[in-house]
């Protein structure tokens, strides 16, 4: 197996270079998380149709907004001081970011009162 590390929003790798892309707890701190996910999608293998290899996977382990309003309110109230100290925006809407990036969400599991996300996604399939 070949593991590589690169900048989130502008990697040096060719399109369709990887079978899998992994990001752990990064979307909270990327300046532009949508751009980072689009770059992950670009370098991840795309499927073209039923006879081609299936698309690669994008595995995300992230933290962000809760699905409990009372907890998200607390995160919102303390987000700016937390970001200034740690560089982490802990109240980002992770699912909205993934959708805005155009990824095809295959599964989502949420833990820790909905603040931890385990997402399996794929790049959008190319049209023939």
C-alpha cells in the first residue's frame, strides 16, 4: 500500500490517482473545507458506469454541529474563542459541507450527541 500526504485544497496528484482518500478531523480547521473535499474528490477514482470499476471511497471522521439544538447552541456560543485558540471551528455543519462539495454520501453514523461523524462518500460518477 502507498500512503501519501499533501495539502488539502491543492494536491500535486493527478486526477483519479487513489482508490481511497481519508480525512480525520480536518474539516473543522481547513480554511475552505468545501474546496478541500472537492480536491479529495478530484484525486479519488471515479466510476463511469456499471461495467467499469466502482468509484473510490472518501472516508471522513469529523466533528461538528450536533443534531441536538441545545448542544449546537453551546458550540455556537463558544466557537470564535475556541477557533482563535485552537484553529478549529467545532460548530461547522459537516453534512452540509459534504453535500456542497458534491460528494455522493453512502453512509453516515453519528456519535457523541451527534458531534462526531463517520462518513463514507464517493466522488460523483463521471458521465459517459
